[in-house]
C-alpha cells in the first residue's frame, strides 16, 4: 500500500537543530519528505541540503545570499526566496504538514507565528517565540488547531511526562539545568571568566548564543517563561534544579506525591525525533541509556548569587506583561556584544539589568507591540553598550 | 449535591498495606467508605478498625478468631465470617467498588480471583497472585472488565509511566531494587548473615516475609514475573537495576531513546492512594520530594553471584509454565522456616533450588492446577527442610 509521507519545512536548516532534523528525516525517509528549508547565510550548506533533500522552496537571510544561491545552484526546480518574508513563506506554505521552528532569537517569531496561524504541527525549538509572544501563539494555535510540540529537551520531557496526566493533578514542573561550565566555579571567580570559558559547555553542543545563555543560566530563565506558556502554568508551579549529568531533563510533580521524569542521553536528536513523530515513537539508532554506567545523578538548588541573570528572569516571569520581551531583547543584544568581544562575562548581568531598568513595564496588546518593545530595548541596549566603551 | 462515595473492601486489613489503606480512606472519607475487612488473626486490631470504619462484613482466618471477635465486639450490625471462604465473600460482595488485595502469599489468590471475577477495581498488593496465576487473572479481568491497578511501588511506577504511551513504543521496563540490607556486603560474608540482619531493611518498612525476600532479591524476581503479566511484556523486555536510594521506583524505556521514570518518597501510601484514586489523583499530606536534599541517585547492575535467588527467578521467568508457581511455593516455605529460626540466610537459595530441582515443569491449565502445584511443592519443601535438621 502506498502511503503519503508527511512533509516537513525546516526554519533554520543550517543550524544545529536544523542539521539534526535533516539527519532524522533522511533516516526516516519512508515517513517524511522535506519540502522547505529556510537558512541564514550559509549558502554552501544550503546548496548541499537542497541537492540532497530536493525541497520545493528555500529561503536565505538576504537578497545577496539568495542571488549567490541561484548562481551556484545546479539542480532541479526550486523556488528561492529571502528575508523575513521568505522564511514566513516557507513556514506557512500549504504543502507542509510539520514546521520545525529552529531559527534562533526574535527572528524566529514571524515565521513561527505564520506556521501556527496556518494550523501546522509546529516542532518548536525557537524558545524566544514563546518567551516574548507565548500568549499570542497559544491563542492563535487554539484558533487554527495548530499543535505546538516543544523541541527543547526540558520541555519535550515535560510534554512526555504530561501525556496521560490531568493538568489539575500537577503541582509543580521542574526543569533541570546542567549548571553550565561555571556551576562548580566559586562565586568570586565567575566574574573573571572569558568568552572561551563560557563556550566550553560540559554536556550539550549547541549554537554559541544558547551556550552563553547556559553559562549565565539565562537559558533556564527563558525556558521557565517558555514553560509558563507552553503548559499554561502559573509561575509558582515552575521550578529549576541543577543536574550536572543532564540525564533527567525535567520532572513533573503530581499533587499526590508522585513525580514523573523524562531521561535520555544528551542528544538533541531524541526530542527532535519525538516532536516529528508525536504521538508515535520511532526506533532510534542511539544506544540505550544505561544508568548503571553513568555516574550518580545529582540535583542541586540554583545559587542565585552566582547566576544573577537567572534570578532576574524569575522576577520577569512573575511580573510578566512587557518584561519578558524586554529581557529577551536586552539579553540578545548584550550576549551579541559578548560574542563579538569586548564585554567581560562578569559584566553581562549588570548590562542586562541596566537595560531592564530603563524599560517601563506595560501590557502587550498584540504582536506589533512585541516587535516595538523588542526594537526599543535593543536601542536602549546599544546606547548602554556604547557608554561602556 | 450529594455524591455517592466509592466503597472499599480491604483484604489483609491488619497488615502494613491494609493499615495504610485505612489511613488514606479516613483522610479521604468524603470519597470513600469502607464496607469490608478481611484480616488474619489480629482480632484486637480488627475490632478497633471495625469500630472506626463500620464495615458491613469482616472476616478472620479461623473460626476460633471469628468466635473471639463476636464475643468481644460491642458495636452495631456486622456480618462476621472466617476462613478462605470468608475472605472470598468480602472480596466478591456486590457492595464493593474497590477491592484492595493485600493478603500476603498464595492465600491472597482465591480472594483476588473472586474480586477480579466480580469485575471490581482491584488494587493489587498481593504480588503472588500475579506470579502464580497471572495468565488466568488477566483472562478473567478481560471477561469481567475488572481493572487491576498495581500497588507495589515499582509496578505502580510503571503503570503511571505507561499512561498515555503505546505499548508498541516500549522497548524495556526496568524495576529498581534497593538492594536490601546486603547490597554492599561482600560476597563472602552474605552466607553468614542472620534473620535479624535480614530484617533490617534500609529503606522500606514492610511485613517480615517480603523483607526477607528483599534481602535475597527474590522479591525483585517475583516482581519481574508479576510485571510480565501485569503489562503483558515478554521476559526479554524486563530488567532490574539496583538503586539504593529507592526514590526512582521504575523506568520505562521507549524505543526512541526516551526513558520515563516515576519517583516518590519511600512511602507505600503514595502507590496505595494512586491505586484507589486512579485515574484521578488526590492531594497527599506528604511533604514534596526534594531531590536537592537527597543524596545522589545511584544505579547498579545486580550481582547475581550475591543474589542467586534473583538469578533463579529470572530463569523461572523465562521458562514459565508451572515454574513460577513452584518457585513461589518453595520460597514461601523456605522463608517461613527461616523466619521460624533454624535456617541460615546462606542456605535459603540452596533450599529453594532443591525444591525446584524436584519439580517437573509442565503446563498449568487452570486455577485448580495452580493450587495443586503449590501444595505439591510445599510438601516437597517440608521434606527437604526436615532432611536438613
């Protein structure tokens, strides 16, 4: 019997999540067909991906990149687009069943929203969308019947634990954090750490921005805000534990004293594949997790003096309104400057705090206002970063 | 609005599980009403329980105990019965919605079967029923629409992890074992251990028989056989890990590399309450599990040289037919002799093995044959135990 393969569009196909998704799609190619790819400016890799997967549409960040792609492309028919509109077109196209949203940062919001509005099954790796516009995405998903399946390993874990459970029975959701490279660094020494130190993550291999966010634990703060919207949980029911082994990704505490947890190897292909195949599960080529060969599993509370950006994110989670948008924008701007060099690791928290201090908290009424607050905060950050130098 | 409370009969009400069940029923007394109690020979405690919970029927092990109960009882109307038929009557009575099956050993089989045949929701703590007659109990439950909810903490954990998952996606079910009091005892010293040593369980407070079975790890072997029937899993998909902290009770490995686990404090009230309230969950007065205050969680493989009865149970699990019945009977008889004094801890495995060596493996066609094989093996055990002295 001939069966129809599900079609996948990947936003951020040349990034870490995008490449892993394509690996899975290639392995499960009797189930999936890739029909759209949106990339940044890695033209060479996108050409390779296009030759292999033969999508119907590709998009690049700029017109120049798109022109270069067209010049170098030798394959069959493919529509080549570019810019935010290009990514939105890839996301919302009627030929896709599944959209993997894996563009990093606020740039992912527009295409993610397009996928949600079009009622797709959205495998969400772009946590910033949920952080800054969770209420709007959830509302649109309810309208369009889009299903949002988280790809972040922690949220995938929560999602898996919640299957078959009633939300009214859940007393707390706990995300684990590896603690990043500085978990065991004494308080007094963290300030002196460098970009190289921050990029040396002990467990996960990820993009640079999220690796820095893991070192400050801002990543976990953003994930709490993401969880707040994904699972419709009030902030008091959200918690974090440091778990340096990164085997347990999250825990769901039920009101009767039982706790459900999800574990796996630290390989993003586990949650990516789950998001694609949900509600089914397909065989994975990864060796089974053998807990007897992994050192003991430790759990610690977060020391908020060592991780002030995590403490800031918790406050923002509780206060809500426009603050998550401003926090995300300030953090992206400041981490961007850190990655470019010239900002000390120890200065990150103070800089983000100064950006937030300059922000006037207010309700966010629509997506346009999300982009306005984002832009405004980046302007503020630019000035604050300039004052320093 | 007046609502009807669910009615509970408890088989083994004066034992550890029975007493905990009554505590829960008292706390959740707007949901549950206790209508039947079957006890052994603790007349004094059954009198107290009857005064407090006002069941419609009680049963004791012997006619003498029942006569004593009647003599000392000062309360309202209650039917007093005794013997195996008494327990069966309590179990199968039309007034009960839920039957908690917590009589230890083969004695629990008759009443459990009666509850299953009557289509009750059966909270199953009597693992021996499933070990010796799992195929029959499952067949009867399918006929009568009885639901069997496990009370053993490990099986309750598996049951909870499987909610919302498809069995075809499950690659392995792992039960944890605390390792009992001798997990860290060197191989050469285990043989010399005494009854007192064996009864000093590091984590769980339970009846004496199951505490000894925890020291030999036979308990975990029986639990594997129980899991085989409860979850319809072939032996190759069942495994055990030693986890001395007894916080993770079981793990369910999915074929896509995810593992789901259930954790809780080592308090049997968690799985008992879950079995009663399933599919709902009610608030528990237990303090939340705080993993940051518990030492690291360790997992080890079982050293089968140290725990030969576990190795034997694994073989029996794989070979099936009449062997589980013979194993359970031999173990009950030998542990009984150990509890009575006069058998060394180091001799337990050899004695059970000799009983099994004398048994001729054969198919079991019905429940009568289960009882026949059980009786026959106990006779063999009696002879073997006598030869020793």
